[in-house]
C-alpha cells in the first residue's frame, strides 16, 4: 500500500478517495489530492525531510491552503526573485513581474485579468489571472516541483478567486446586508429572473417561505446587487451559530445562490462579506445542498470536523424555507444541527414549506415525553405537580388524583377546614383563586362562601353579639345588656348592644335610660319607672307612709 498519513486503511481511503456517481458520471473523490499523495518526488521528499505535512492532507481545502503558503514562502525566500507581487492580500515574489498600489486590479475593471509591471521591458500590461499565477508558481522552487495537475488546479483556483475579488471591487456592485428576506427570495429582484424561470436555480424563490428567517432563526439577508439594483448573488447569514463543545459563536454565510449558478459571483459575495466583517465562516463556495459540513473559516481553513447548531423556534404552524446546512431540528430543545434529521427530529431540508419528521422517524416508537417519569411514552396528558403543569403517561396516573376535571399530584389536593370538601393545597396554588384566607380564623378555605360561613361560626363561638346592632365584636367589654320593652307582651327582655352605640343613642337621641344600674330602652313616662313597676311602687309608697 501507498505510504501516506492521509489514511490508515482501505476504509479510510474509500472515505476520502472513493468513487462517487455524479450526474450519471463516475468520478473519484479528491482526485487532485490523490495525485499529490501518489507523486513519488513528494513522498521521497517527505520521508527524507521528516516533514509529512503534504502526505497527511485529507481534504482539498487544506491542500490548497498548505500548498499556497508553501509556494509563497519558498518564492519569497528565493534570492532569484527581486520583485514584489501583492495579490488577494498575499505577498509573492517574482523574477520579472511586480504589482503597484492597484495590487493587480485592472483600471478598466476587467475581472479575469491581473495588471502587472514587466521589469524586462519596463511596461505595464495585463495577463489572464490563471496564467499570471502559473508564473508565480514557476518562480517558487517548491511550486515548480509540484505535479503538473496540481499546478493547473491551483492556477484555476486562483483565477476563480481573482474574478470574484475583482467583481466585488467593481464600484457599481454593492453589498447589502439587512432583514429583507423577501427581496432575496423574489424573482423580481434577482438578475435575469422572470415569473417562469429562476436563473438562481433555487426552489424557494417566490414561495413566501422567507418568513422563516424573520421569525424562527437569528439571521440576516445578504446580497450583491449590480448597477440596476438587481441581485447577482445572495445568501443567508446565521448570526449566532454555536460550536458544539465550545462557547464559540460564529457568524455563518449559508450556501450561496447566484445568477446562472456562477461560482465566481458566489465567491464575490463571500469575499465582500469577509471584507465587510460580516461573517466568520461560510459554506464552501459551490458546495452542494446535501453537504452540511462543508464549512470553512474566513481564512479558508476547513471546519468540517466541527459540529454546529443554531437556535430555532419553528413549530408545526411555521412556514419552513429549505435549509442547506441546519437540517436536523429538535423541537423540544429548539435547536437545529448541521446534520441530517434523525430519530424523532424534524427535517428542515424540506421543499413543501412545512415541518416534516425525519426519514427514520418511527411512528411505532413512543414519541411523547413524560416529564413526570422522565421518559418517552405513547400517550401523555397534562397533570399538575406542586403548581406546575407537566405531561404524564396516561397509563400511569397513580400519583395523581382527579379534581375539577384535572389531574393533580396527590399532595396538591387537601381538605377544606370548614366544609371538608377537596381543595387545592395553598402551599402550591393561587390565593383568591384556588383558596381563600380568613384573617379572622387564620385558616384557608375552598371558596369565599365557605370562608364567610366559617367566619360566622367562629364569631358565634368566640365573639360577642349585639342584638341592637345586629353585629359581632371581638371584645366582651364592648357589649352591654339592656332591657328591651315588648309593647305587645308588656314584658322586658334582656338584649345586647355595643357600648358605643348605647352612649351615642343616649346622648344624641335621648334614647335609653338607666335606673338602678340597669339600662332600659323604654320606661313609663308617668312614673319615671320601668313599665309594670306600678304595684311595686305602691307597696313601696305605702310602706314609706306607714313609717
Ligand atoms: Zn369549604
């Protein structure tokens, strides 16, 4: 087997370099990377120097990064290259060419060309970007030893990046980042769009599903518009993407869509977003809609080994716009992951506009969560536990008791101290709704009527009644007795009255009079004595006169 550190066995080899079918054609994955690993010069060099970096690479993104850096450093260190070339923010050295403060941009804005100075004939010219890069590779001792196929590939990659960069630099093109999701999903605003065809080849255009981005996730709408205000390329930016197992939050440019599916325009959008400081990572330009992990940071480093999630608040009423990255949605936790939906997750890579269960969602498995027993069951109902509502297995309601049509935890239902009927436990439920406190008895009752009755009963037992006032008082000394005259029977009966009332009536209404320490509400005006005391009076008088 080939000596390399990129894979350890046939299974790993298959994973990185296996054959895949694409549009009916069979191609080997990462063919260019394989050509590097297979190159005998490269392998010999690695073994000799002990630097295995090149034969440890496992993806194209890293391949480009590492090779580009090595080409630059080797060219810059070479004593044969006196001239400085600055392109795409990086410095190279050349034996013949240099760039000025325009950094390779052509004054006429031609996107595919690099403007340079030729020191052989002291003239300023322009050259196709791929060809120009090829010359930089040739001026690098490391670069020129690379297999032909790799050099061609790097030059093509540079040409694409260069075109994107120059498009972004055209003064008439503008980057827009805002909340207007409707426009970027409307054919009216997309270049070349009409009602019957969508040059952006997006099945979400004009569907009205863009409301998903306004209401379910934290996102922004990004686009590059041309001089006519038409969109050349667009994407969604997720502004809070969490990295699993870390506190790190990324701003992520989701898969880009562009006029005629042009990768250069997509690249221009990404470059403009990076330059404007709007994003920290993006879906690799040209990556397919099934690729949830083809994410790179703004320096081009692959993040495919990381797991990401976003908050998502979609429910069964939400309209869903097809998600290119965050496909697996856990509705319970309001999280969507950059992986396909599985188990009881919902799939967000849907084109129908509504949530769908994952493909392996099994209707026969219990799907409802029983909070009380902390497990999935077939059927649950709402129960109340210490004042909180939760779901419980309908088959296992033993700890709950039915009360007023609801199920309460057995400790949550107690008996009313007055009527003895069941009521909610005041410890966990609402005053003046589920129970009623009496300030008089200091007890809690099932209803306000019950409280009233209990208070009456309590007063009758412990308080003091005034017949005259028809009311109770707490203190015995506040009540006195008086003799009430019944004009029909002609008798006095003992009655009670509040002392305050008696004083008031006596003083202001000349009611009540006191004879020998007893209060009367009526007396015989003639004798000035209580009624029925005439006989007694006569006896008394005759006794007095006989003395
Ligand atoms: Zn009661």
